């Protein structure tokens, strides 16, 4: 006897959609996987407008429910972060060779803006050492922070303004998915290299050198320390006999 053959059942496929519908579906799945506008459906125009404002400006959503108990915790957290943000802003401003007051502004102005337009309770907003070093190393090749500090500061402001425009465009177009294409090893190597560069740049203040290099590589920094080694001895406090 032969092996029984299972009856064939026809498989029904959905009719292929048009190119416009397929493209629209793919773009929606890529840029709006959470479907943020779904909550606006089946709502009255006034309610839809309210939810739209709360979605794009989250402070209107959580501010009506804010109370004194939450304020106490926020006050304690603010005092704690302030003790970190003040020296951090000054040190990062020094890395970028800009006035310390600008580093302080960069420490508390972005969190105030994020409190209005952000809704995450766990994100850290503020200055970044890597960005400070990148700005300093890039802008110093065009204008010297010592010879022409005004031009150098204006170029710093221009670079940060253009960077803000790009970040706003990336956020508006929901292109945060680009971060997924950066491998973990790339991010780890970048952070490790940044830590080494920061450590090398702090050797100027550690040894009390008056002359130092603007380059960030190991060879240039070691050469600057060896070349100005007499300044280390001059700035070292001497022991006085009692």
C-alpha cells in the first residue's frame, strides 16, 4: 500500500498593496512604532488638542498633579545634583577653554528646558566631557583661545548652535534608531579613549605647568611635560625649616 497523501489546501495570500501604501506602512513602523497619535483617535476636537499639547509639551501633563510631597524629593535631589553640577560645569568649561560661567549656565539651563519638553525621570541632562574636548580640539585649530579669545568663543557658540539644530531635527524626525547601528565595542572604545584624553589634559594642572600643548595625543602631552619639566620643579612647594 502506498503512503496516503494529505489533501491539498489552497493558501490565500493578501493582494499586494500599492507602492505608496507599502512605503507608508514601512515608514510608520520604523519612525512611529509606538503609534503616538493613536490616543488622539475617536476624541473630540478640544480633547484631541489637549492631548496633543500634553504629548509635545509634557509639563502640561504632570504639572497639574504636582504636589508638595514631590517637591520635597525634588528639592533634595536638586541640592544633591547641584553639589555635583557646579564643579562639573567649571571643569568641563576648562576642558573647552571657555569661561567658567558658561559651564555653569550649561549645567542648569538644559535641565530647565528638559523639564518642560521631556518626560523621563531617569535621564541625565547636562554637560559632557567628550563634547567639551571635541569642541576644544576642533575650534582651537581655527582660532586660538589665548590669542583671539573673542573669536574662539563666538565659534564655540556657533558650533553648539548648529549642533542643537541637528539634534532638534533628529529628534523631530525620530531618528534615534541610528544609535542602534553603533556597536558596543565602538562605544566602549570611544569612552575609553575619551577617559584617557581627559586624564592627559588634567596633567597640566596636576603638575602646575604654565606652558602646555593643545594636542590631545599621548606623545604630544608627554613631550610637553618633559620639555617644561623645569616648571614642575619651580611650582613644587619647598619645605621650610622651622
